C-alpha cells in the first residue's frame, strides 16, 4: 500500500516538475514573466534555464532509476534535490511578496520530502 503511494506521489511530482522545467527551458524569459513568473525578471536567462534543467533532471530521477532498478539511490536523492529547489522558490516568492504562490511551493516541498523520507527509509527499494 505505502509503496504504491510512493510511486503515485513520485509520478505526480515528476509530471509537475517535468512540465515546469520544460516550460522554463523552452520559453524565453520575457514570455515566462508575462505568464506570471515575475521572479524571472530578477535572474538571468541562463539561471532560468538552469532551474528548468534541474527540475527536469529531478523529474527523471524520481521515476527512471526506480523503474529500471538501476542506481535506485538516485530516486530519494532527486526528491531531496527537489525539496531544496522548492525551499529556494519559497524564499524567492516570500521576498518578492508573492504570497499566493507560497502554498504551491510548500505542498510540492512536503510531497517531495515525504518521497525522500520514504525512499531513504522504510520504503526503500
């Protein structure tokens, strides 16, 4: 039961981070800002692309190693990395006064932390 929950959460997180990462990697910074990502105005184009790449790698790391049974320690490490990404996002949004975005960051952070805890601990592969 708990293993299935871990898989479901990892898949949902992977989908969310893959979509967000692909958007950041493929769209120009100005278009992202127009779409409501005002924080992009405070960082370089390169930083936006780097954040997107990290999100994509995290998404892949949540599912692929475990699905293939190869280097499964990468799955909880990816989840932990995404916890750090969301912690950083939360700080940025609080500093910018974008409080309406903070709950989404915190939900993703908690879910990724739960996957990291489970896969490092009692529900490891």
